[in-house]
């Protein structure tokens, strides 16, 4: 499941938004296809990473990746996409730290009142 939209932060600052829910993705190798689906990007299996790189390179996008702990092996893919796409920001939820550069670990302990 995915969701797309746009977020406006002021004049000329529109940023696209894509949400990839990874809970149902069974293996790290399937993450590129899940991200492409969240972006509604038409691609073929053998070119999906190349197509993602081309698509993201010139865009301003907030990519939400939910439940990444199931596909930790895809962390190098995410690092690669962040490296080639300066306008890409990833918001990743995971029960495990990914150990990527510029990562913020925001663990919260929630206690019912």
C-alpha cells in the first residue's frame, strides 16, 4: 500500500510525498519495486533501481518508508538513492537503527496515562 501527495511549505517550495508501507514486503530485494510502486513509477524488474535513480535525481521528495526493520538489507539501496538525489529526504520508521549517515534515532518510550 502506498500514498502520494504534495506538501507546500511556502511559495516555490512544493515537495512531493510518497509513502511506502514495507510491512508486507518479504525481502530486501523487493524494496526497490515497493518504492517504485509508491511513486507510481512504471518500470521493469531488471531496470527498477536505475529507473528509481533517474526518477529521483531531479525531484524534491519526502519518501516515507514504514516498517523498515523487516528489510534492513535494503539500507545500502536507500543510502545510494540519498547519495544521488540531493532533493530526496527519507523518513524511515524502524525498530532497528539503520546506521546510515545523518540518521537520527528518535526512540520514544510511551507510557499510558
